[in-house]
C-alpha cells in the first residue's frame, strides 16, 4: 500500500445536463408555426426567467427545461505502483477522460479522492499552448513552462529536445510555417523531456511517421524503465498490449476490469458487444428507421471485432413505410471519423428496401477489406434514390480490427503507422524482368 | 521529492497561493508570450501604444476643449490634462474589455493542463500595464512641447502605478470569472467601457463635480486613479486628497476583494464550463 504512487479512492464525478421536457418536445419542430407562436414565446420567456433566476443565485446555466444529474465517474478505486505502466481503455464516454482530468487537476471530483505522491505531467494533447506566431525556440520554452518545467531545466535539455525533434534548421522559424509533421515532432519532443514521476498520456501515439513513432515508443519504455509511472489511455489495442503491464477497463463511469492487458482487451470487446444488445436505439427517419445493426460472423452470431481480409458482415434490421425506393448505404469511417469508403446498395447493386411497409432483416456481406488494425466505425443510412438521406445513423456500428497481416510475414499493419487505413494487395506478385 | 497531493472536492483551496507562487515561471512566460506577439505583423509595432491615446486626445481637445470649451485644471493646458486621463483610461478600458475573453481564448490550456487560473488574467493585466508604461512617453513628449515642468509630486508616481495595477486587476478578475459563466458580458462590456469613458473624468477635471456629490462620484475607482495621476504629474490645483480619494481607495479595495473571491469561487469549474 505504501508504494502506491497514485491512489484513487471511491472517485466520482457528476455533471448536470439539461433536457427539453416532453411537453415542449411534442411541439418540437412545429413550435414556430402560426398556431404555436404563443407557445414559442411562452417558452422563450420561461427560459429567460429561469436563466435569470440561476444568474441571481449564481448557479450554472443549463439549457433545456429540466435538469438531470449525469454520472461521468461512479465510485472508481484503484492503486498504481511506482514504475507501473497502466493502460486505461473503454469506449468514448466511458469515463477515461474524466478520470485523467481529475488526476491532472483540471477538474474537481464530486466525491472520493485521489492521493498522488509525486509530480504529474500530462500529455492530454501534445502541442497544448503552442503559439503559431512564436518560433520553435520560443515555443519550447513556452510549452516546457506549461508542462511544469523550470527555465533552467529547459535550458539544460534544450539541445536534446531539438535533436529529438529533428528541427535544427527551423528552430527560429515561427511554428505556423512548420509542416504538421514537424509540429507534432517538436511538441512530442518537449513533452517527452519533462521528467515527472507520473506521466499521463492520452492518445498521442497516433501521430507522426513510423520512424518517429518507434522513437516515441522507445522513449515511453525508457520513461517507465527509469522507475517512472505512466498512465496510458489509448484506443490502440496493440499499443496497450505492448506497453502496459496492467490495464483497467472503464464502462459507463465504472471500473469493470482491473488486471492483465490481454484479459482487459477481451473484456473491453465484451463491453462493446453488450452495449450493442442493451442500448441500441437509433431514432428514426421520416419514412424509414434503422432498428439495429450488428457485426456478425458466418453463422450470424454477433462478434465484437472484424478480422481483416475476411468478408465484413453486418446484420441490419430496418423498417420502412414502403413509400419509395429506399437504398441502404454503409459509410466506413476511422475511429476519429474520417470517411474511408461508401457502400451504396441501390447504386451498386440496384437493390432497395421492399415496397411493402414492414420491418425487415438482412445480412449485408461486404467483400474482404484489409483494414489496418485500429478503430473503425460504420455509419448506416437509408437514402431515397441516393439523393437524400432519410435516416442517417452516425457511428451505428463501432468496431475494432485487432490485427492485420496482408502477407504471410508476421507483421501487424496498424493504423498508427500513419501509412493508411487499409492495405492494397497485388492481384499477383509482380515479376521483375530485365528492361 | 516527497510531494504529496490530495485531490478532493474543495481541497484546492488550501494551498492556492502557494501554487500561484510555484507557477510564477508560467506566469512570466505567458506574459512574455503575450507581449512578444502583441504587435507582431504590424507596421507601427509598439508605437500603437503611443498613437492610440494621442489620437483620442486630439479628438477630445478639438471637440471638448475648443468647441465645447470645457475648463482645464487650473493653468494646465487642456491637452495635457486629457492625455494623462486618456492614458490611464486606456489601461482600464483595454484590460477590462480583454478580460472578458481572456479565459475563453485560453480554453485549450485550461481544459488540458492544471495551473492556478489566476495566472491568465493576471498576465493579461501585466501586458496592458507594459503598454501603459510605454504610453508615458507621449505624456513626456507633450510636456516638453508645452514646456511644462512636473512638480515634486512626481516622486509619488510609483505609488500611483501600483495603485493603478491593483485597481485594474480587481474588476478584471471579476469580469474574467463572470464571462466564463455568462457570455453575455462579451456584449455588455464594450458598451460599458464606452460609457465609462464619459462618466470618468477623462475629458474634464473632476473639480467640475459639485462637492456634495464628490464622494458618490469617487466610488468609481477610476476617478481616484486619474485624479491621482493628474495631481502627481501635472500638479494642478490639488484639493483632491479629500474624502473623494479615500472613497476611491475603498472602492479599489472592495473590487479587489470581490474579484478575487468571485474568481476563486468559479475557477474550479472553468474546465467544465468552457
């Protein structure tokens, strides 16, 4: 117990969020029609009175008619030992960021406490506080100070930082003229040379080219090897597997698993899967509604991950009023919402939803894609003649690719390599002849 | 390095001022950053700090001095009286207008890294204060132009400088804290500051206020500061060190207390509110 460098005890955090009550919601979009103008005015006046009342009482302003307490962290406890690299995984909104924000003192907990024995530095987002007008040199001092280094310390490490970032020639150029690669390298270089007892890292590994990433990984190992503690939040499962010695899984503000990384990753996949069964409610469009969507295997049973190079199978349930020809479209995106690909049922295959009103199920089977390992998501939409979307569900189906090996060498092609999101293979191995 | 830190609800209060001291380097660096980017990519550069009050003074001299024939303070040239008032007022108007957006501009920092948030508005005040000091050059130039010698009062200048800084900081903190919660201030402030210029004795001397109302008028902390600087630099008719100046000191103290309290109270929620 005495060697715990970070001790989190019964930590919780609540936020207040506003809702619009049903009474108003029922009139929703129509509130500004002639007949409802009175209602709209009344609503505006009531809103104004409410916020004035809050202003006078010095309370927080919350939009909406009713206020609800939302638990971002719920009674979380764990200890971290000196020199340990702790991974923290969980889906977005699971409470990871809130936890880190409390540990790095950005926000206060509502209950419980954290005891920290040592200096904390957080790399919540590298390059925080960089000023575009200032030169690289000036930004090193600025960023160093923000990360808690003294000027003497920065001066001592200055050459090392510049060297690590490989930007000697541009050290006196304003960083607004830097390429994004240089910018990121400089930012990480400063961050990597802070010497805290506890380093908090949130998703910084997803940057730079392969060479630089390996350098970063090396630096992280060096940091933890030097007896310092690292808290690593990542969506990148291979980083978690390779770097951490222990891993916790967060879901809906609770700690659901604490133990070895391999088991934690499995648990995380389970959590993702469970959510799909429990809380799928996508709302509806005007004429159609996407009811559910699962990733399934050959036999039609739900799976948490997609295996690169196999057909991607999506089980969808959609209801329709049969009014027109509705196409079903899949939009493949990366975990950080960059659109990668479109699959349009009507345009590509001439297939639409049945013209009879009703609820239908189908398994959409997509040709194999060599997706790099990492996070992805499918947006699912119904569209009318491919012209307008009727029901568009963003991130309807988030999923992971755990490994990608397009060849027969033992190599894992990862998103974080920065070389792309999927592999393109040759139809047959090329033959080089003398030209 | 046996730093032990306990994070709990309302715990941050205990070591607050110690933390402010610990983060003094960040404070300096932020102030230096704002200073060095302030006049980047401008042709006139730091000259703007002189030009702004000077141009405003010209307008005032023509409109109020020549056309409306407002009286000056004793035998002090009207322009000289206005430039002192205008320089001081520029400090307040610039700081208070910017105070409203200073924390919002630093959202990136505040939601990512811990430090006593007081540093952000405080470094803004420092930057504006440096501008203020630079603009003293224009006063000196005008004094030479008019061949006007300062009285012995000038040795008290440092005292008034400190007072100006404090009087500036108090309301600045208050505005900064409230603006995070209620963005309404962004719309109210420019208007208030504009009004403030006419309410404060910038284009006239506060001697024109009837004596029985002087105390009420002096509740505006800017009044005491402007009068103080005029007394200190230009001498003038004196007589200001009555009850009015004391009220200004009280108002300054009150705003400092109010600003710090409000700021400290809201500070821990900044990251959630921004």
